[in-house]
């Protein structure tokens, strides 16, 4: 019971963080990067999205 409550709480915190993010408009450079070197799978696509959302370079 405690484990399921902890999982639900953790998922709700992560979900609220994802909902709070505003959509990111891709710049010209990001569009070129995605065209010349497209993400190779879901993990890389998610990584790029996180980097762009947090301005990580």
C-alpha cells in the first residue's frame, strides 16, 4: 500500500512538471540538426527535447 502510494505521488510530481513546461518552438539550427542528424530512437528524441526545454547545451 505504501509503495503504490509512493509511486502515485512520484508520478504526479513528474506529471505536474511536464505539464508546467511551455512548448518550445524549434529554431532554424535545431531544424537543420534534426534534418541532417535525426534522432535515432525514442531515447535520443527525448534527450534532445529535454535539452532544448532546459536550454542545456
